[in-house]
C-alpha cells in the first residue's frame, strides 16, 4: 500500500480492501488531503519538506518522487511551484496511470530548493530541520507531505494501522518527538532496510488524520470502529432490542462528532473538567449505552445525558462562529 515505488514494499496488500470506485481507504484519504488549499508560504514549504524527506530520492544531485495516487500526482507540480517557484524536469503526462515519477536534476533548481532549507553547497543532511517547523500549522503540513509521499493506512474494517516509511534513520527517529509534541505517540520498527513510524490505535490514527487535514477520513474510521463495537455487542447480546440499538448508535455517533469538533477548537481547554471527563469517556467507550456509560462514570443517567447534551450544544455553537 506504500506509494514509494519499489524501494518501499507494500503494506499487507492482501488486506487492502477496495471501497467506492475501486479505491482503497488509503487512496481516498490522500484524495481528501490533496483538496487542502496551498495558502500560507511557510506551510507550503513545510509540506514540500515532508515530501522531500520521505520521497524516493532527495540528494544534491537528484530529487525523485514516485506515486501511484492520481491526486498526489496532480498536487506535486502545484506544491513545488508554490513552495520553490520551480517545475519538475520530468513528470508524467496528463493522462498517465499507475506508477508516476517526478524528477529534478537541474542544478539551479536543486540549489533553490536546498537553499530554502539551509543546506550548504548541495550537501543534503537527512535530518529534520526544526526551524522550518516552528508553527503548529507548519508541523501539520509537514506530516501531510510525509503521508502523501510515504504514508499508508489500512481499511479500518480490517484493522487499525497507519504508517510512514523512510529510508533515513535520523528522519524516522526525529519524527517521533515531533509527533509527541502534538500528543501523538507512534511506535517505530524496521522493514526491509526502511524505517517505519506507525500507529495501531484507532484514536491516534483519527487524531493524526484530523491534524494533517483529513477529518472526513478520521470520522469514517471512528464510525467504522463504532459499528464494529456495536456489532460485537450484538453478537454477545443476541436478545437486545435492535431498534434501541440503532438509536444508541446514531446518538453515540452524533456525540462523538460533536466531541471531536470541540477537541479541535480553542474552546476545549476552557471546558469544565466534568465535561472533558465525560467527553473522553464517550470517546473511549463508543459502544456503551447511556446507562452503561453513566454507571462507568459513577453518575446518574440523567446527569450524564445532561453533560452530553451540553457538549453537543457547545459544538453546534462553535460551528456558527465566524
């Protein structure tokens, strides 16, 4: 499932379930990311930096990016023009399909790109230059570029797994503390000589996707998790009332959507502790009914219901703010 050509082997290809239009969950997530507008110059450079540190070749003599994603292939030329004012020396034709290769070997263009990141005399040091990523928006853009170049995610209907792959040891090790600053804590491993940074927790994957600009994919993942948990509950409790269960599913989905909106807004830190605790409890136990959740929280059902309603009201108010 990795899109880095032959150097990065595919991740569990037998599990890459096809979705709408015969597209994988990973390709749909990348399509969503590629709809993100290229606005701020600093974020545009940061996204391009993520592509460069995770692409096939990044050296003083050549840049080579390989992708099988049509959306990524369309975004790359615009990204490099906005970030550096350069065009690729070689890029696929307009109707190219399959593996698409973008290269730059022109010394003047390479020099312009390397100068943007503080490299001297064409010498590329494969380390993360944190000075390029001082703002949180630039960090998110950097992660987005890394995912577009070397990211993959399994269909959550199968299991939860998102990863970023690079051939550079230092980049992989420096990525983890950068993610930790955003309260994301990945695991590290190696595969066939490459270094893999990965998440296996659904909540962490959803947070990462939201951070880099794919909230719809994150919501689909969490909805899939909710449906799986509920179906597991159905199998354990065959005599449950399906009508009430459907209502519980719809209510829980609405609550989780509201909580996720609040967590990504400045209003989250200002919430009272009891509302934050209730929000986290609902996120951690999407399969539980209101009564079960109240019992776990040690409060009455009406009290818990009041808190969840308040969270949804606050999320609705947040949507109407300019």
